């Protein structure tokens, strides 16, 4: 699977419409989604770099993720 656009990424991740009780819960779901994307898709280097930046923030709350 390849992601051709930001809309493709949004549909694949699917957590934008979910409700979370805390910001850390949301970060955990986001980090899990990023790991899934990386396991299933080839990503353009620019997008992978942006996901690295997001994962830096995720790991502040969820260091083992």
C-alpha cells in the first residue's frame, strides 16, 4: 500500500474522528497508528521525517511505544 496524499493518510490512520479522554491517550493512539503505517506502507522520505517528529512527542509520554 502506498499513500498518495494527506487524505489517504487520514483515511488509513482513522483516529481523527475518535474521542479521547486525555491528550496522552490520543498520543498513544497516534503513535500506534504511526507504527502500523510504517509496518504496512512505503513512505516518501519527507513524510517519514514528519512522522519521526510526531513520534518524538509521542515518546515523551509513551517511551516504550
